[in-house]
């Protein structure tokens, strides 16, 4: 699923604000994914909360990067 997501994002990069260049897009996306991972590890004792927080953070972060 992750590979499919990145493939779709690569195809539509110009439509979603990632046209600032691949380096800036990569840095922003990695920063969002690291933030999601940190939330996952912070909430690891409560698996459902960890999954929800990490998933929501990644979705909102990539969405914000795409449209700003």
C-alpha cells in the first residue's frame, strides 16, 4: 500500500504542490513520516490510539504539504 501511495503521489506531483522540486518534497514528506513514527512510538502501549494518531498525522501532514 505504501508503494502504491508513493507511486500515485509521484504521478500527481505537479497537481498537489510538490512542484517546488523533488528535494523539498522529499524533505517535507520524510519530516511528516518521522513525526508520525514518533507519535506511534510515544503511544505504543495503546496500539489503536497509536495507529490512529500516526495515520492522521501522516494524512494531514502530507495534505498540508500538498496544498501549501
